[in-house]
C-alpha cells in the first residue's frame, strides 16, 4: 500500500516550467529536507508552497544558465554529507524513510540548488559598491536602534563598518536577484496545478 501511495504521489504533476515537470514528490522532498529558499516560511504557511516557488525559480534560471556545468560525483557526495550533518543522522534517516529514498536520491535536488546558486553568483557581481554615507545611514537608522532594543551598547562605527557594508551588499544582491528571477518567471511558460498539493 505504501508503494502504491508513493507511485500516486510521483504521478501528480504540480507544475510545468518551460516543459519541465515538477512533481508532488519533488515539492514534498524539497520542503522536508529544507531545500527550498533560505527564507523562513510564514507561521501557518505551507512549506510546500515555498519549496514549489524555489523549484520553479531554479527551473527558470537554469533554463537560461547554459554556462553552469554539472556537479562531479564528489561534489554531490559532499553536498549529501553536508545535508546529513546539518539535519543530524537520525532526522536525515527518518526523512529518507518517509519517502522511501536512499541518500543518493537527493543528488538531483541538491545539484539543482547548487547550480542555481552558481548561476546567480555568475549573474550578480559580489562587489556591489556601498558608499560610506549609506553605511553611516544604516548604522544610525538601523544598527543603533536595533542594539538599543536588544539592551546592548552600539559598537563604534569603525568596528562594525565592514559588517554593515557586507549586510547592505547582501540585501542589495537579494533584491536584484529577486527582481531578476521574477522577471524571468513572467516571461517563462509556467503552469501551476496547486490542486495536486491538497
């Protein structure tokens, strides 16, 4: 009976992105193993919808990113080992058992996520300029009030300037990435069948 349920799950198509299929099993595995976007799911939200969103984004970006090569067997093994360490051996084994998967079955999910990250890294320069004025404004308007809320003294600007610049760069890169991926999705052929997730 369990095998029949698994087969039924595999046959349920949740989305088609430029002709590539995303199954319910794909979505549930991505949600269960935390392979969606890094952002936390809203309280009461369905983690499968966040996972589906991440899978669609990856298909759209990787459809354009011809420069990104596949991963070697060693890289995939290292990614699986890292996921195992992150989740803990018992939780990792339990999650695999839930879907009747072996550790190597996660390779395609991890490969797609890693290639997606590489494609974004190629697209967006890591050296986004941040002016001293922007960093000082962030220090004054965000960092200092945040430290006060935490009941901590704010470090001098000179000590935290590099951290603040890095944070601003990260936020700016995330905004650029989100806008670019959103634009790609509006131009892609994406069909979503959310009834499959019920």
